[in-house]
C-alpha cells in the first residue's frame, strides 16, 4: 500500500472540518451538496480505513507466525508461537466483527415515520480523496493547446469545486443532479485532456463502499465508474428513506430502487476490470437483484394499500404477490452466498435477505388462509371467476374434494385455510430464528417488531379457526404460485436530463481542439486583397476551414494551405465563429490588408491526404455534423449522450475530415474570396 493511502483524504475529521470551513467562508454551497454529511460519513470511512489497516497488520503477523511455527523444531518456540497465533486470531475476529457492524449501518438511512415497515437495505457512498488538477491541466493546456495555462485557472478551479461538491451530495433529487452534472463534465475532461497515447499523471483514489479498502487508477474510466456507482447508491438511500405507509411514498421508493438497479446494471455492462470489489461483475449482479427484490417488496406493500380488505380475489392476489417477493429474495440469497460474494457482503445483509424470504413466504400462506376463511362463499355468479383464479393459485393442486366443492363448502375452506396457517406459523418462526442468529439485526427493534406482529397475527387466526372437535390431521398446504401485477423495471440512467456546458469551451470546438488531435504551431499570415479577392474558398463553421487555395493567388503566396483552420482574424478569436462572421471580418478589411492566424492538423497535409478526403467532403456534410455535435450551448442530445456513456468501448464514429477538398470543387455552403 503506498504511503498516501494510509489515511484517506475525506476519511478523517480534519478533512470534513476543512469542507465545512470552506463552505462557511464562501457563505454558500453548491446546490445538491451537503457538506455537513461529510463529518458523519468521513468518520465512518476513517474507522473503516483504520480497521482495514489493523486487519492487514494482523494478517501479516499471522502469516509470519505460521511460517515460524512450521520452520522451527524447538518445542518452547512452538508453544510461544501457538499462543501468539491464538492471540492474533482472536484480534482478527474482533476486528472483522467491528467492520461488519460498520458495514451494516442501514438503520440511519430509514425514514422517520411512526409507521411500522420492514427496513430496506441501502448502500453507503464510495469515498474519494481530494484531487488537485491545477498544475497537470495548466501544463497540458500549455503543451498541447499552445495556450497560456494561467488564463484557464478559473475553469480548472470551477471543475475542482464541482468535484469537491459531488463528494457530499444531499439525499434528494438535487444531490443526484449534482452527481450527474459531474459525470457529464467528465466527458469533456476526457475529450480535452486525456490523449490516447499519453497519461495525465493523475491518480484517482476511491474507497470500497463496504470495506473501505483503497484503490487507485490513472484511467478516467475508474472515476466515471465510481461516480456512477454513487448515483446508484444515492438512489438506494433515497428509496430507503421514503414513507412506505403512503401511496406516494411507495411510488417514490419503487422509482428510486428501479433507478438504482439501472445504474448498477449499466455499470456492470460498461465497466470491466474494476479494481475494487464493490464494482466487480459478481457484486454488481448481486446489487441489481437486491434492488429488484426491494422493488418487488414495495409492489406488495402497494397492493396491500390498494386492494379491498374482504375481497376473495384480492386476497389471492396478495398471497401471490407475497410469494413473488419470497421468490426474488430467495434468488438474492443464493447470489449472496456464492463463493465470490459471500466473504464480501456483510453477514447482516445475507441474514436480512434470508429473513425476508421466509417472512414473505409466511405472508403468502397467511393471505391464502384469510381468503379462504374470512371471505364469503362464492355465489353462483362469482364461482366461474373464482375457479379460474384458484386453478392457477397453487403450484400443485391441494388434495381433497373438487375445486367447486372446495370453494362452496365453508368447512373444506376452513380445513385448507388451517393448513395454510400452520405453514405460515412455521415460516414465521423460521424467520424469527434466523433473525436471532445475527447480533446486528437483533439490535433493529423495528424488524423484530414486524416479525413478532406477523407471527402473533397468524397464531391468533389459527386459534380462531381451530375447533376442539377437530380430529382430522391438518394436511400440508401446497406452496403458492408466485405472480406479480407490476413487473419491476430496470431504469438506466438518463444522462441527458442534466444539461451541462463545456467548462473549457474557450479552447475551441472539440471536433478540432481535443486531446486526440495534434496540430502544427499557429501560423500568422498577412493577406492583401488582390484583383480576384484573397484567393481561397472557405467552408463550414466553428472553426471555419480553408477548403481550397487558388494557385498563384494572394493566399497561396502568403503560405495558406488547404485544410488550414482560421482561429483568429486581426486578433479576434474565431474558433467558435460562424462562416458569415468570418466572412464579414474579411470583407471589412481595408487597404492595409488582414492578419489571419491558422493551424494545420498533423496528418492532414499533403496530396495523398487530400485525395483520400475529397470524396467525403464533396457531400458537404462532414463539417456540419462535427459542428452540431460540439455546440457550445449544450452537450446532451441523444446522440452525444451515447458517446459519453460507453467509455470502455472504442468510438465507432468515422473520422469526418473537411480539409482536403480541391479548390475547384465549391459546394453549396462554400464561397470563394
């Protein structure tokens, strides 16, 4: 571990205090930023980092002691080493339990409502160190763009302030927009300052959301992936804090968990070779399934609010919804207990998911019993619809009388209902037993209360329908077929909803002035107007291109070439100027002539390049497309969004060039001067 990773910036109280001090000095904070959250999260992160360092230290001590134990033949030394090993193992167990408790701090994210509901599992945000980009970006602006880096200090500091703000997003829509804004700005940072063949020399440091283990990479993709992870994590926190006793709260929770699933799924599909475990494919797959299960749980709670209390079909639907929740939580539990995930996921999460699986299986049998015992017997008119629903209700049909007899005979309904209640009570007790195995979950009073209430309710109903003269043996009720009336949806992040402007747009349009392009030093040319004008043709906008040069004309004699971009006229910056604006500047020159500054992209000069590019240029579309794509007003239309998102894939866009056209070919949007 490098020395700078020993204590995370942003991981101690000092850094949290610095953020607060900066906020107070400025008198205001960026919208969506909550610097006061830094003090709580940074203390938690600092404890995680400290515990991980202690665990690493104890692991090294244990490895050394084991090697000595195997190597020595001295009996006394072996006894001493064995005692030391016992002490180290005891310390390791205590440290792991302490870390487990930190990683299971889910109760702080729940809502403050007085209503009783099963807690949800949220994720903590990934922490990151402060990043000083001032010197690296100023150097690259000077070296690559030929501009004075000092003139761009304001833009660099604004970007760094945005990054600092996104470290502590507020738990609401404004916090999500702040993360999205920073994520979208990374598109411009990537295009402007990360050449494909050269490293910027900056490391991005992030800490695992569950273990606090530090990771770092030079690749900007790691920064993008970590921010995207935090977008998903923030959605989980927003979903967990909703008041699920109301319909609006449930709808908001469903939306938040679906968006969290979408963020994690998008990350899994577009980010590979993650250096931290929380962003590995196995972990992200588990998180997507967990979010979908929590959506399904909210759908069940929504059904309980909407359905009529004493309707037979509504009760059957509730039972099937509960069975569906049990089904998806069982899948999550299987995923969490796989080899690559089991040792990483907190034991309290695994236990919580297992408890919910048993709890909702119990509820499915309880609502089946309520439908049979509390709802009135079907009339002749209602019978066909109830028969149709009941045929598809059980996984296997219950033994006994025919379906029609079962639905119309109160005694037969009571018998089957009693069998369902018996199974419900067994599952409630199993859920409570599993819950009791986890020390952390035992501290969650609300979960204990929910489980106890459901268990007592089933016991009470069983006592109510149990008759003393019942001499028949209660059968084994078949399981209920899982079915949902609102299938969860994985909502991918909508990056276009947050519009951003390129902070470094003064460098020029990205179609030309990007990290992947190289150009020769700026040439300043003095032109005098001849009898036939300046002797060149211009094409396009932002920047305007010299599409052709007349042999023997003024432009040719001054040294202008096909493919040159005009970046200034008489000292006026023209990188973003439209065709008509540049023409007007040229026309307004007097007898003293005009001074033009031009650049030539490397690799674009020469007859061979011109021949290759002439065909593409004759259509007149290349430059216009590039200019529209790099409009200074906004980044995010649908087309450019797709370019931003897939950072791990090579761009498939063709290289549209606009500078090899012969001067004799004058297109619709060209003019000769």
